[in-house]
């Protein structure tokens, strides 16, 4: 049964947890497979195609550029197309971009495909989160849990790629990276039917005819700045952590353990954070989760051995997908429902813009220093700055939101 959500947000869809789980396949594809799985394919492509760290980092920067363009497009198109339609279209385009990535060795075409995957992944991530936020009426504390469950779905993509891809490259060699892209695309295609079904259960939102943050976006400036530093910092870890582990002597088993722990931590993070997401404000959870994400990077930088990298993966995985959950909760409690999708898109534009800087900057620093250690240190500094900025967001903003 399909339930069309009213502007008051007072209606609840049937079977909300089943729908949240099905929607969570969106970030599993858009982030877990289309974005973060590149960390496993990067070393193989770098070796086979003789890339520098800068070139390898550029391919993720290209994806981040696409994500920025997609977030900007969502900011405007969601008002006419609706969140559910943009979510469904994005799933199809991301899948196509992954499959085609296995058909070329040209860095220009690969860059364009990474941009396309980012452009389509942004509306999946944004609009799916908004649909998850609508599963419970305003004021229901279960809404925060549903949002976290949705974003935690990326852990499934991380876990799957973390087990399959290292084994694949260990058996087939670095030249087999095209087949890895195709396999990721096929898995994504299998997720499309369930995500389409789930988006139809929630229905569409009333059109948002006013500006995303009507006349008062400046009151969200600390949170926006914090989210931008988070975007630049966390993506450095997600781009280079496998290469960092390899450079420290990690074998295929250690890499599988690292990425599996990361994926599992993301999967369980909604349950670990459930008491805080229910009782604390989105701003407070945002500040804490950015800080703990930085703590995960700090452990990897200070303890590059297997034990340190595994501890790093657990702390990082438990924290970094809670940040967008907290941002969505912050928006949900600060703005009327017709403004949710445009406001989340605005936060994501700022976030996506910062992601374009992180990988290529860290790669450039690593090339010149001769070690990825300096690149990770850059990520740590950015995350620390993000936590400080988010902590400066006045809590009053939640109390003075427009009605």
C-alpha cells in the first residue's frame, strides 16, 4: 500500500522499518559500492595503469565533483521532480555508470563516469534520507532511529566490497579491475527493485516553493562549516586507508578484516547511537560523531599495524555515517517538512564541495612527502576543525525554527 505524505507529517507509512531497510540499499549502492569500494580498486588500477597517488586521488575527486553537481541539481530539481522520483532515477544511473566503468582504461572516460556516478549518487543519498525521515510523524523519537538505519545501510556495501574485492584481486591480479566495476554494477542492479518499491510506499512531498532556508540560512553557518570540514577530512581516510594498510605491509586477510570491521561498524552504528539520537539534538550528535571520526583517523595514523588499523576501522565506522544522520535530524527538527529535501540538499552541496578537495590534496601531499602518513594527518586536522565548528552551532537554532 502506498501512503502519500501530507505537509503536516502526521501520517505514518505502514511497515516503516521494512521500508527503511529497503531504502537503506540506496546508500549501500551510492556510497558503499559506487564511492567507497574504489579504495579497493584504487591499488589495482594504480598498479596496472601506472598512476601516481595524485592521479589515483583525482578519480575520487572526480566522483566528488559529480556528487557536488548532483547535490546542486537536487537542491533545485527536487521541487519539481519530487524526492521519490529523484531517488529512483539516481539508482538506475549509478548502476549504469558502474557497469560502463569496466569497459574502458582511458582516464578521461573513467573520470567522466566517476563524475556521473557522483551526480546520480547525490540524489539517492539525499532523497532517500528525506524519505526515511518521513516514515514517522513529527515529534516521534523513532524518526531519528529510522534515519540512522537508512544511512547505516552503506555498511552493507562496505562489508560486501571489503570481502569480495580483496579476494578477487588476490586471485585474479591487478589487471582484473574492470571486472570488479562490472560486478559492483550488477549487484547494484539487483538492489533497484526493492528501493523502487520502498520509495513508492512513502510517496511524494508537497512542493517546496520558497528558498531552502528561508531568510535565515546564516543561523546554520557553524553546522554548514563543520559539515564541510567533515566532508574534506573523512574522504581522505576512505580513499587511501587500503593503500595505507598495504604500504604498512598488510596482506589480503588484513585488508579484508579492516574493511569488514568498517562495514560491520557502520551497520551496527544506528543501534549503538540509538540512545543519543533519541535524546540529544542533531547538532550535539553531529559534533560528537565528527570528533570520533577524527579519533578513528588518529588511531590509524599513530598505529599503522594491523591492530591499530582494525581499531581505527571500528571507531571510524561507528561514527562517520552518524554525521549525515545527525544533519538530517537537525534539519528535520529545524524546518517545516516542505523544506526538508532542499535544506538537506543545501547541506550536501557544502559537504560535496569539500569532498572535491580532500583526496587530491592528500594525494599531492603524499606524492611530495613520499608517504601517505602526511595525507592522513591532513584528514585528521580537517576533522578536528569540523568538530569545533559544529560545536559552535547554537542550540537555539532548533528552538527558533520557522513553523
